[in-house]
């Protein structure tokens, strides 16, 4: 071969706008910066607690079987989900995180020239999955309360729209759409558009007016609900999510997924979690209490925040980058959104919430 290689010959041009996911700082990098002994990682909407004890026990017992491939159909987990939610197993798909399911849906449905409609800011994978498939992204501003503006989403839909995604509670604002608004929206979405409802934070919701996404699932209309074991179930490192979809779409997703997409420990741990309602309730109560305390602190300090229904709170500060650095030096890692002067602050365990409140009170003293 002579001369410089022209690598662009090899690469799909649709990939040009795609940006690699930028991970947060690693623990050792943080330890170099932070002056605190204890680090609170509140930047990735993870659980501050370890996996459920029942899940840890089940995984320990399964370690010696890891010489075998996992069950490629996630059979037992799918059956349990079917029983748990009273939805036929043919309408359920398990994925390597719900992230994989978002990608699979995009790969299944989108062609270059199609477009995808979703609110913004929201989960970055809505954008990357569409871009990778060569589709256009229509990013619609959020409503004033930080939730998806469903009327604005409807207005952005046209003949080439294949998917409209609704995230409730929304990441990064924690705001939800109401049941009445979602019901009305679903009636108005044209039938050529697949509605994907991402309910990754559903288990944290306290608001009784909030939409319960599964209430509208009938396995017939083009409506998908996605959930995950990464958040309240504290299994982010294992990668396990699931979705409810019409069986014809589930069959398509099975065609293109990897044969062994969900690892064996993830399947076993997820089953243990689903059978442990007591631990689920305990964790929900802990999150609710932490969220109340943190929001009360922002209220006292006069900082604007969105009342959150998730395991994080969006707060506005005069200088997000500087506040991020100041919190980091105290061992508290948050996620800054400098373009919006916002920080997404995860709800830690009791000690984490107390440390966060103390840090904010120091940084923003009241007169
Ligand atoms: C809104 C939303 N959806 C989906 C995911 C993906 O979750 P996972 O792939 O871990 O199931 C996340 C992760 O942060 C998220 O915030």
C-alpha cells in the first residue's frame, strides 16, 4: 500500500456526528482531586447501596456454573417478569441493560431519512442510537417543569417520524408526565409512529398523578415500555433491562440481538430482586427520605430545582462547572450540565445525603 490510508472509505458516513460516550472520572482520579476520605459517587444515577442481599446470595451460589453459556432466551427471568406484571411472555424482551433495547429498537425500525422525536435534555442514547442508524434527531425542548412537553413532541412528528421516545421520570430533571397527559398523547400519536416509553426510574415515583406507563400497554398498538434493574435494583454493573412490546416487535428484536446478550449472573440476580419486595420497599423509602431532605435544603438555600420523582435532583447554580469542582474537592461527585447551569445530584445513602447537604450549605450560605 502506498501513501496515506483514506480511512473514511471504510466508515459509514452516518457515524460522523456520533460522539463516544464520555465516562466520568475513575475512582483513583477522584481520590487525587478530592480532599475528603469518603467519596460519594452521585454522578451516574446508580444505587448508593450494594445489590440486594438476596441477589448477592443467588449470584454466589451460581458462580461455579459460569463455565456454561447463559440461557440465550433469558427464559426463567422472562417467565418471572410475565408472572410479576401479568403480561404474556411473548411480549417481553430482556436486554443487556435497557440501553441495548433502545439500540435494538433503533436498528430494527430506522432507516436513513427517518427521524426520531424526543425531549432534550434527556438520555443521550436516544440521540446516539438514532444517529448510528442514520436517522435524523428531532430534539424538543422540555416543558417548564422539566418534563417532556408532549404537545411539542406531537408537533414535531411528521411522515418520516418512526419513533417518539418519552422518558418519565426524565433523566436529568427527574420530572414526570401526568397520567392524563400521557393518555391524551397516546390517543393523538399517528399510527405510523412507535412510542417508546422509557421508565428506567419508575420504581422511585411517589407522585400519584404521574403516568403509570404499563397501564396503557395492550400488546397491540405500537407502544413499548422499557425498564431496568440498574437503578433501584442496584445491578447497574451487571447490565440487565427489560421491555414490554407487541410480540411481533419482540420477535424482530430477538432476530438481531446477540445470541447470549444477557449474562448468567444478571439473569439470576434479577430474578432474586423481583422476588424481594421487602428490600425494594426499604430502598424506595430511603430514596424518598433522601430526596425530601435534599430538596428541602435547595429550597432553604434559594436554589432552583425540579421536584424529582427519581433518584437524583436537578439543581440550578450560578456556575455549574465551579460548583462541580467545589463539590468534588469535598468528595461529592455530581454530573454538571454547564450549558444549562445545572447539576444533577444523585440521592446518596443517609450519610451521602447529609454530606451533600452540608457541602451545599457551605457553598451557598444564606444571609
Ligand atoms: C433514562 C434512562 N434510560 C435508560 C438507561 C439505561 O439503563 P441500563 O442500560 O443500565 O438499563 C438510563 C441510564 O442511566 C437512563 O437514565
